[in-house]
């Protein structure tokens, strides 16, 4: 076996280490061991972070590119939207990438018998865990910054940026004497548009929005009103009439409804339509505002979703700490299954955790369980599993689960190979 990284600088020509040198260099060796393990974890974790973030962003990137091509949105504004999306994805990918780094690092150390060499040198599993714990604290702090500050701000920024794009497209996209179909379910025609005020004259609108009776609207004038607080676009028309044929009546009945002022809500389509649902608003609240809202007893009682959202922001950053505790023993025992299985194992563990977390949040928001207890349950279960696995591994006992996982992975691999061969 090749010498470990912390061996070699102080060796004699014969290859043997003088006893005196071993004693004097022992403290330094511990530091080098920690650095070595930290490097082994950091490199695959960094690569995993890039890969996982890219994969999760791909779906959104395709939609943003479609907005550039079909909607004519400037590329600079698309980049701003892209950056606003990043924190929401990093909250997931940072813990996942860290777990992958821990599993691959300790799987390789175990496969190369370096774990045995370290144990023979008097380095316990708890001592090997120290650099992993330090890295997990950094990952938890980064995730905490995202959940407590960056993600709520970026979500609000994303919605306002989308509204800004929708507003500009609504005002700039409408041309005089041109039929405009940018608005979902509406075709708009303006005989003339005043450049200074944006007031439209001689309006003709075909209204075929879902859930409404098809109608033709004629108006002397109108203008688009944008509400930055409610994030809504409204076409306000004046002095006109609505022509429609009611579908719930038999015969050739025809309605004409005159109006002085008539408002129509404008929808720029799914890509540019800002969401106004309650859970989305809770996610966009700053942590300080969320806590202030919960000081009202009525809000706490009537909307457990707010309490669940607040606890989620504190509970989710604990994931890297739990993954460190779980990942080290799993990595030590998964050396036989190879790196591909380590990757699958990381995805499996993370999937179980985030599914539990998502289910707990749903239960809490529906008021089926106390929000605080529901949100923290996945972390409690993860902590128990991590402590049990770590203690068994430190005592050089192999958990029965580690024999079951490789067996299932091998069976799955064989199954897919047979399917591909047919």
C-alpha cells in the first residue's frame, strides 16, 4: 500500500521512521490527517454541488430561454431571474452535495485500507470525524444563511422581477392598429395610443378567458394599471359596451351591457404570471416579518403554515450535521459497493430525508399535527439513526442494514442490465 500523505517528509533513506521523530511530529500528523480528510470530502462535495444545482436548474433554464425567444425578454433580465432562483435550489443541493462528499471520501478511505491504517496508528473514528464535523458546521451555516435571509429575499425579488417584465411587456408590446394576443385568453386591438400617457383609444377586445362567457368588448378608451403591491396588471376601459351571447340560454338571445368603467385582469401567460397564493407569500416573508406576524395569537391559531415555515427555516440547516453523522459510518461500510453505489446511496438517504421533511411540512400546514413537532421530527429521527450507526461503526460492528443495501443495489443493477440486453 502506498504511504499515507502525512508520511514521507520525515522518513529516513531506509524508509524507517526514527522513534524520536514519531514522538515529536505526532501533533502535526493529527493536523495533516484532518486536512487530508477535509480535502477528500471537499473535492467530491464541490463537484456534486455543481452537478446537482445544474440538474435542478435545467427545467427552469429551459423556461427562461423560452421567454427570451418567444416573449422577447432581454437576456440581462433573464440573468437576474436566474440569480434569484439560485438560493432556493442551493438550500437542497448544499446538504445533498455534502452528504455525497462524505460518503465518497470515507468509502475510498475504507476501500484503500486507510481507515485500518489510521486505527492502527491510534486514530479513532471520532478523531476522523472532527474535520467532517467542522465542514458540516460550515455547510449548515451556509444553508442557514440561505433559509433565514437569502431565500425569502430572492423569492420576493423573483416575483417582483417577473412583474416588472410583465408590466414592460404589456405597455411596450401593444402597438396601435395591431391585434395583440400576448394576454392569455384575450385579443386586444387599439386604434391609437398616446405615447406620453399610454392611453389607448378605440379599443376592441375579444375575451375568451377560461371560466367566462366569450364576449366582444368595445370601448372609447382605456389604459393599463399596474399594482406593485398586489403584483397585478389591469386594463381599465371607459365608456364602452360588452357584447355576448349567453351560453345558458336557448334561442338567439344576445346581450349588450354598457359601462362607464370596466376592469379586466391581464395575464401574461404561465411563465410571466406572478403567483399570489398564501404559501408563496409566507415563503417570501423575511424571517423578522414572519416572527412578528406570529406574535399575533390569531395568526398562530388560524394559519399553522406560518409557524411551519418559521420552524422549517431553522430545521433545514441542520441537515448537513445529520448527514455528517450518518454519512461517515455509511461510507466506511459501503467501500465494497463502489463509487456508483455511493452516489446512489447519497441520493437515497437525501431522498428519504427530504420526503420526510416535505411530508412533515404538509402535515403541519394542514394543522394535523403541532407544527414545531412535525417539522423537527425528521431531524430527530435522523439524529437517532446517525448516533446508532456511528456507535456501531466505532465499535467495529457492521450494521445489518449495510448488508441489505448492497444486495438490493446489485439486484437492481442486474435487473436493469437484463432489461437493456433484451
